[in-house]
C-alpha cells in the first residue's frame, strides 16, 4: 500500500477512535517533527528537504487554523487564530531566510501549545461521563470520517 494511502487510513482510524484534544496533540507532534526535519535539512544544506518539511508543517498548521471554531471558541479561538497566522508567516521565513533560530522558536511555541492541549486531553479523559467528541476550549469533532474542528 503506498505511503499516502497508509497515512489516510491511519488518519481515518484516529479520527474515529481518538478524542478531539488527543487528535490535536498528535497534529502538534507532527508539525514539531516537520520543523525539526527542516532544521536538520538547513544544517545539512539540503534545500529541497527543508522545503518539503516546511511545506508539511505548514499544511498541518493550516489545517489546525481552518478548524478553529470562532462561534464557540470565544477568546481562545481569537488567540489561536493569531497564533496560527503568526506561525504560518514564520514558517515561510524559514524558506526565505534559511534561519535555524526560527525553527527553534517555532518548536518552542508549538511545544507550549502541545503541552496545553495534552493537559486538556488528559483532563477530558479523566472526567467521568465525558462525551468522546466534546473538548474544552472551543474544540469539537465532527462525525467519524469528517474533519476535526477546533
């Protein structure tokens, strides 16, 4: 099975079985991993690898950004909008400037967000009677097989 099909299959299974906050944590993990790959590529002078890693990180951040629920998210949604916009611009600066310090900055910022969402995921799973598709902070999951909304 080609890698893209495997990835889509894994995403579909995760969307059906994981709570929304845990899905978000995994997306942050993926973005951080890609930014670290871009940093390594910069150090090695591998321009194409850097470009691909930044493009993948950008796709993850764009997906998170597109799922912000402005109606239910209130102030958190507005802040996430600003953060994702900033991160998107900074990701593009990696390709323009070839600066590893931008990678370090974004890994730190995304790590902080990831930690917050991991705490939300842990809190949500610890609550008794918590609905599996409800997450605090303006995040919500759609029906299995459809897009996650945060």
